[in-house]
C-alpha cells in the first residue's frame, strides 16, 4: 500500500504537468470518467452494498444510509454532473489583469491552478467524483480522503478514475484516494505542506475543526450557516412573509436556510403574529426572545422561550429563533454577533436601510429582498461549486472553478535591470 | 494590562465600524499618524535608545542594531511613507464583478476589508507604522506584535497611533499593539480564530514556521526566496551577463535576488567562464555542480564544489550555485524542485522556450529577459506592499492594498424565492 507521503509526492509531480494541459485533454479525461463510471456501475454498486451492510450493522441513521447509498439512477446523475463540468469554460490561463510599466516591463496576472488540493469529506460517495472532476478541470491534482463508511465504494470509484485517466493519456497521480480509513493517515496528510497547497474539508463542524487544528496546510473552511432574515419597518409585509417562509422552509437542511428572524420593533406587533402563523402551519418550531414571546403570547401563538445560544445555533431543521430589534443598526449588530457570516437578508422597500445593511453586515452574501436560499455556485452562474467558503481569505461564499485557482505574474522584458546595467 | 483576548475582541468590534468608514476619514487618521509621529519623534527616539542599549548588552549583531535604530531622518522617512499610503486609491467598495441572473437577481461582487489582521514581526520598528497604515487604509483593524528587542520603541509608536486615532475620531482599537514581548501572548493570539481573520508573519523562516504550526487562524506566508536565472541556448550572451549580474548582485540581501544560475549545455562551454569572471570580479562565491565545475576548472576559475542542498539554499549573500541543464524542460523541472516558487528568470531570444518557461515554472513571478529584482509591490505599481506572499491561496507574490482585502456578494432582488412563493 502506498504511504500518504508517497501519494503526496506523486501528486506534486503530477500537478506540474497537469497545470499546463490544454482544456481539450482535460475534457477528454472527464468524459472518460463519466463513461467508465457508467460502464462499471454494477461493480461500484456491489462495493457500495458492502459499505451499506457495514453501516446498517453499525446502526447508522436512516438519513446517513440514504446519503451513502448509490443506485444506477444516482450514478447516472453523477455522470451527468461530470459532463456539465466538462462543458464549463477552463479558467486556467485567463489573463486577469495586465499592465505595461514605465520601464517597459509587460506584466500579466494569469490564472493558474493552485497545484495539489486535499479534500477531506464524510459519507457521500458522490463527492469523490464531483471533486475529482472540478479539480481536474481547474488543473489541480487532488488527494481525496473520504469517510470510513464509504471506504469500499470510494476504492471502486478510485479504480474508475484511474482507468479513465490512463485511458486518456493522463497521469493517474492526478487524482488519488487515500487507501485507508485510518485517522493517522489524515493526520499525516495535514502536515505535508511541502507537497499539498490547500485542504478543503467538507463535512460537519467537528471534522472542520479537527482539520483546522491539525493542519499546517492552508485550509478553506466551509463552516456552518447561521443565516438571519431581518424584516425592516419599511418592509412590504407580503414580501416579508414570502421571503421568510422560503428562506426557512424551502429546504431547511442546508447551510443557506435561515435560522433566525429579527423584526423591527415598530412593526413587530402587527407582523410577528402573521408570520408566526405561517411558519407554525408549516411545522416550524418558534423560539422567541422575551420581547418577541410577549407579542406571540398575546396572539395565543405557541412558542418556546429562546436562550441566547439559540441565536447562534445552526438548526438545519424546522426551528427558527425570533427576536425584535430597534433599528437597522441593531439588526446589523445582531447579525455580526450571532450569525456565521454566511447569508443574511433585509426585507425593506427603503433604499437607505437596505444599503446600510448590505454594507454593514459582515457576511459572504447579503440580500435585499431575495431569499437566502440563493447562495450557491449554480445560482451565481458558476456552473458548479465545490462548496461555500465561510473564510474571508482566498474565496468567500460559493467556490467554483475560478476559486479553485491561484495566479502567477508573467513578466516580459527586454533586458531591464533594477540597478545600472553593467554594460 | 489588557489581555490578548480583550485586545482581539476589541479589534473585532472596531473592525465592523472601520469597514464602513469613507476614504476621507481613514486618510485623515493616516495624516494625523504622520504628524504625531514627527511631533513625538524625540520621545520615540529616547525609547528606542533604551532598546538599543539592551540590544547592545545582549550582544546583537551590528546589522541587527542598524535595523533597530531610529533617527530623526528615519522617522521622517516613515512619515513620508504614511503620506504615500494616504494618496493611494481606497480599494474598499470597488465593484469587482457584477451580473444580472435570469431570475432578475442583481449580483455584485464588492471588495471589502478582511476584518482583523494580526501582524507578527521581528526587530524593525518601521514595520509598526507601515503595517498600521496599510491596514487602516484597507479598512482592516490590526493587532501588531513586534519583536522583544524593539519593545519600548513599539510602545512609544503605539502611543503615537493611539493619539492620532483619537484625534481623528477613530476607535483606538483599530490599531493595537500587544503590550508584552512574552511568547505565550503570541501563542494565545494564534488561537483566537473567532476574532482574528488573518495572520501575516514578517520575519525569518523560524518565526514563520512557528506561526504556521501553532495558528488556527489562516496565515499568509512570506517564506524565503530561492530564485533562479536560466540562461537558454538562444540567449543573447550580453543580456544574460547583464541580467545575471543584476539579479545576483544589485542587492543580494533580499528575497528576490537570484541564488542559482543554470545554463543550457549547448552554450555552457562558452558562456560559463564569461559570466563566472563577471561574478567573481564582484566578489560572488561560485558553487558549481560537477559538470559546471569541470568547465570552470578548464578556464582556471576558482569555485567551491556545490552540494545538492546548495541549490535550495537562500544565501541572501554574495554566493551563487551553478548547474548545467540539457533543455528548457530540465530547467523548469530544476526550478520546480529546488526553487522556492518566488521569482525565476529565463534569458532567451526565442519565444518558444520562453513561453514554455513562463507556463511551466510554478512560481509567483516568472520573467522573460528582465531581472528577478523587480518582484515588489512598488515595481508592480501597487504603490505599497505589506510583503511578498509565497502562498498560492488568497495572495501570491507582492501584496498591496487589494491583497489586504476580501469581498462580499451584495444581491438585490424584488422578492425572488427558490421554491414556489407561498402567495
């Protein structure tokens, strides 16, 4: 079995070559991955069955088993995703900026692959193919380390990728999967900053925290989403109803769903009972602050008393925490304090509080009169995404192919020297 | 004395306000810093004298003492630098990209400050004012932690900054200096990822390594520069002489000076003796590989035999390691293996090897026929720089005001929902 160090060294070697491959060659390899995946679907599914059996014996939840399970239909969907990545524009080599300096130097800032990316994820085996495709397309070698529950599935997918790379004249080391579910292998990988340029952990907060605390490689984090809807005193109440319900209930299990609702005091008496009923009808549990609770109580609406930590909790469930604020400034301060700097919304018809909110809320995405649920790479027109960064360095918000890139400066001269030339 | 935790919390609070301050207000504060610095120069110099006295007693080298020492002239120079930062364009609020999506959502990608930046540096006290100015201008709160040798100087500079901030209506917490030279304070700071967004260490490899290994906050690294000059077989030998001498000797103590010279085998017999003489005349020690040494020997030129590690050593001194390669591909492989991905040069008159080199060398800055010494923010037209990143995430190469920024997405809608609207 290859050691993690060998894998990382081979990835580094392969990355230099991959970085200069033309789009056509990368696309050919992507198409082969999709084809081989479908050809070998039976084998992948049989290996997936072994993982599912183990998972059942270990007593994994139904939701976890569903995430883990592959079917012919799911495999078709994964293959379709690879073809879509294939169709995207290749970001590598794009000239981002250029200038001619007074001394005649021609400077070009050119988009390049990052190099070697390590991706650490949990149960979903579709991540294996999705991430491999995005990294290949953006010219990055990748090292994938999936969860132990999907071990056999991932090894079968590793074979698919290796066959496809070989068949299209690419180095198999462009995509490698760590062939062990051992945590010590992860620990080893996280220290190999000489060979790996970036780590992207995809999974729960515990996994991300572990990676951050143990990695000497830069990490692009995808932490939780504690998103807030703020209904301003100048809100159109119908728009506020529609956007609050969509942000909270359209898909409560994802990071861009709303977890908090805060309402301007001037309209709370009228607006809160109305939205509370709409949410309660959709099975949403209401957790209200003292002030918000007093209003709900007077209207005879059931609620739970909120503790302070409720306002910084990611429920990813049909629960919403509710509070009242005295001004747009208070709303901004509330969100910067309790939110997770992900996606936040102001509902208002007035430009002034809206612009104040858009400027003052320190989040990756700030909305004026639109659902928080739009924060993703597809909705932004990126065509794909590897995740949603909650970091402020490198990439913030949805990460597409461009965000999987770095850049270099190419400088063309005709003999320019910093000092006086010697002849 | 304030704890590091209190400092970090206050910086985070101040950062929200600072992020929305207009350029005029930030410029006013910058001008006050320059003015107060000059007004209080005597006091700063008297505190600096205490540090110098300690440093002499501790037996610091002459070079270190020179770096530490402040004079009225140096202080004038630092103040001038602050005025120059003042005159630069404010990057905050720039619209980097914008799009209207098919559903009518207007998406703007807007440049924002990063938030709170921690800067860890060693002896030079000018870094205190330079970094404070760059962070303020880019809307970032900063926490500065200088070296113990400059402790009294830095505390006097902290007073200067505090007086200036107060006098211009800004929160003093926008720039804070950790008031202890204790290493435990640094350790504590490096774990406060809840309050600090980014760490920039400026100093030797040991300091940077310490920060990388102990920080849970993202670090933008400024590692060493092992830069290589490659003289291709199609090089104009005069251009090659001029550029090799400038890259190596114009200022050997800096990271963008060349440390390696590699020459195409086809021209080595003729070119090597000629450049070796020019370098030796300028006091440069030559460390030659076996093949390169054989040629030098035949010409009767003195040299030292190079060990493999010489080719990945940052001398920052009048020493150069020399080898011979068989092709531009070998040159690229040599640089990617031994170099530090900083600044590398090909000297050639032929476009094909030049473009191959510019694409294939995995460095922040790659030159065709110009000295490696141009890698800095001033030469690139940034107007200022906080350093030269050797990272590939966030910023690569010279870091100016733009590279001290993050971005956010502002999205303006008119009630768009992801699901079917409820009414």
